[in-house]
């Protein structure tokens, strides 16, 4: 099987080809490694370990030869560099951790490895997952393959680029305030953030502990379902935020009509809520047009569209940018130049070492958020800012529960615009923060959400449709997205030249 055929395959196709011995895991890994290195100009990958990758691929081929089967056995994947991974540098996109080698695997990485997946390399991301454009990485920007002068979104920008440019069939990402859904929208791929606590955070370099959540990114909802079935599950012995909720097979509902529906209208009876706050002046007309067209397809599939309201949507930005920096300030206090991470070359005393090591190791955006977080947690301001933000967070979650009395799922744009040009918002952090307006509410509420390719907007750039479900409704989200992808081909489109 030729290399050009291999890189065009998704997870299911590649797993089937390996199982049927039409190709091998080694051949697939070699082809994808060569392709990833050929397109290093995109800035998707930060690190490779070819010897380790091929060793893993040979082990997978041996398992296949022994008669073992599995939906990920032998399939090469790549990990966002926020997951610690043995044998690869684990930097979180920061100079603070440049060259750091973890002695253990993150739980998500270990679960995928146990399923027979092969690690291709580590993917670029905004430093400590702080950003929405992948311009904050200490190791250079990642570039959107649809237009290399534009951002791919963030913080999982490298992950999104790898899937969109066919450098990997599927990848891991993390979503704190939209960092799977927004880059998926910007690059025309599929990504899902599960219910908070559904995937273990053990081995995930922490940004905001009450918000960070791992999830898969791939070309299709079906491939995301396969990935999430392996990634999710309780890990309560190692992660205090892990939910003691049994693992699920998220592929079980794919292709199945809803109860009482037909093959022609598989989503009959599904009520999709459309928040009026997601379709107002803050959203670009080209994005609204693409999303409305996609919703029209859902009506053809039998779904009913219902107007709803999430009245505290606008408050999600100030709430998030109090809570997330506060938690970041606490989490990043461990990086002080003492035990691991960057240490200044010259300093006068311990305090000077702390100051210089952190000033040199952290980039501007991380420093900005640490300063904000430290301020809102300080004596005299905790009640006025952090506590009040947590109270409003609860109200935002209540808005969703009220909405779910009227509908089964919520839909709208994943981002208010298509991807912007690299450098366009670098001098205006607030403008960058506003790009998260539609993803933040679900993150604050801990709800599952995903972005599905839904067409194109200005400059022929991709637009993503966001779907939000109630707690533990990942299966229904993936079923709904899969039905749409069976009826459309937006998710199969590739950037020119890829």
C-alpha cells in the first residue's frame, strides 16, 4: 500500500488495513513520520523519537500476527505536548520545561498505548495550554494548512494541524476553555471535549484544574468515538478529579437511528436548542450562514430546531479569566527552578533565583495570567473576584440545565469568526480572549461539547458547528455528529496540497 494511500486513511480504515495485513503498523508509522518531517514548516510537531515509534509499531505488528484485534491496534497517533510521555520531551510548549523527560506516561497516553496505538511524536501547543491561536508556544507558531498565514487556533493548535494536514489520523488534545473545539473549527476537523472528569488528568500538565479536560481530535465523529472509548474511564486512585463513572463504548450508537426514527430521518425526535446569544452581533455573518446551512441539514435528518436562551453567556469571559488564571497561578507556582524545569544561569540568592528562573522560563501570556491569578486570590480581593466568579459559574451551569428542559442538545458556532492572520491579535489579548465566547460556557459548566466541520466562511476558511450535550451525553453527541457526517462531506475536505 502506497504512502499516499496511508496518510489519507482515518483511524478505522487504517486499523482495518493493518488487521487485514494490507499494510503494517511499521509501514504506516514510517509513512506518517516521513510526511510529518516533510511538512515541518507547519510547526505541528515539537519532537520525534523514530526508534521508539518503530519499536512500538513492531510490537503492534507482533500482536496482530498473534491474532489480536482492536480498533486502535497498530494505528499511529500523536499527543499534544501537554501530556507527559516516556521517551519524548514533555514541554507543555514552554521554555520552562525545555528538554524535560518524564519518567512516566499520562493515563490517557498509557491507555492508548495499551490499546496498541503507536506514538508518532509530540504536538505543538500554546505554552501551558494558555492561548487560542498557538502563537504563545515557546517553540514557534503552528500554521493553519488551509492558509499558512493564518492561525490554527489553540491551545491544541499543533493537534488540529496534524489532523487537517493528514500528518496523523487522530491526536489527543486538551480543552480548558475551548482548546479542542475552537482549533477544530479553524482547521476543519472534528474534536470533542467530554464531560469534566471523564478522562483522567493524571500526567496532564495542569493549567486550570477545575476546567482542564482531555479529548480526541480526528477527521470524523466515528474516529473520535473510537478514541474516546479508550481514553475515558475512572482513574480515581491517581486523579482526584476523575469521575467514578464506568467506561463506555461510544461507537455503539453510531449509524443507529434514534428510538422511533427511520433510516431516512435517523434524528427524528431530536430537539436541538439554538441559543439566541450565539447568533447575535458578536458572530460574523459568514460563520452564521455556514452554521445555519448545517442546521438545515439537521432538519432534513429529522431534528427539530428550538430557540432557547443562555442569558449569562456574556459573563463567561470575565468569569473564566478570573477562575482560570487563579488556578494557573497556583499550579505554576511549582515551577521555581529548584527541582526541575528551567533554572537561571546566574543569580545572587534564592529569591533572585526564583525571580530570574520564572521570568526567563515563562512567556508573556503565562506571566500575564499568573499576575492576574495572584491578584484575584490576594487578601482583600478573593471574595470580590474569585468567590464571585465561582458563584456566577454556578448560575451559568443552571442556565444550561434550564435549557435542557426544552431541548436534547444545544448547537451554534464553535467560534465567532474564521481563523485570523498570524500576528493580527498579538498586541490585543482581550480580542484574543473574546474568540472563546461560545466555548467557555460549556467549559465552566463541565458539559461535553464538540466541533464538527460545517462548511466554509470568508477566505475559504473552515467553520465549525458546536454541539453541546448534558452531562455524560457524549454518545448522543457523537451519534448526532456522525449522522450529519453521513449526510455531508465537509469532514472529508482537505486543504489544497495535503
